[in-house]
């Protein structure tokens, strides 16, 4: 079952109407190629909007707000969306290795998100902030830990 819309994207000779692959059917490199081909069929704008919606839901559920600097938010989301399109996961652009290590890099939201917000008022990427955090403490020069 290595087909998307009836097209054999992995060169296995098998096609069908499903895009599901059973775990263990293929190695991680082939899976990466598979995910990349699927994600490349989605426009950058569509992928960005999907990621923004996903992160909005996470923030609402946890009671967090986005960084008040909208340019910063857009940059982090763009880099994270690029990671999704290239690697098939929302790797955190501020904590990732260069090049991305798909086995060890963390996916946003990071497992330490809640602890970071509790300790600092914001996460490592300065994407999510605790509601009520003193906005005057926000300093763009302190945020230059995220590449791009």
C-alpha cells in the first residue's frame, strides 16, 4: 500500500486507493521520501495555515498566547512548516540540529513546553507566552536563538 491517489510513489509496483503504510513495511529513509512527496503536494500557504491552526488550538487548550511580535511568530511558523514539508514532522526550528536529526530532534510542541512557560513565562522559541506575562519584558534581541 505505497500509493497516493493510485500512483506508486515508492516504486514498489503496488498501487491502490490508500495512502497508508503499515509500520515496519519500509525503512525510515523510504518513509521520509514518502512523507516528503505527500507534503510537497500541499502548497506552502496551505501547510502554513494548517500549522497555524494546529498551534492556535494547542495554545488555546493550554491557556497560552502567541508572542506579541507577529513577525517573530510568522518566522518560527514558516521554519517549522518548512520542516514539515521536508521531513514530515513539525520539528522545532529553535531546538533542531543542523541538519535536522529526525531521530532525536523534538517536535513542536516540545515535551518541555509547559515547564518552560511555567519557569520563564514563555517557551524556548518565544512562540508561546503565558497569558498575563508582562509584555514589556519582551525584548526582540533576546529572541535571536531561532535560526532563519
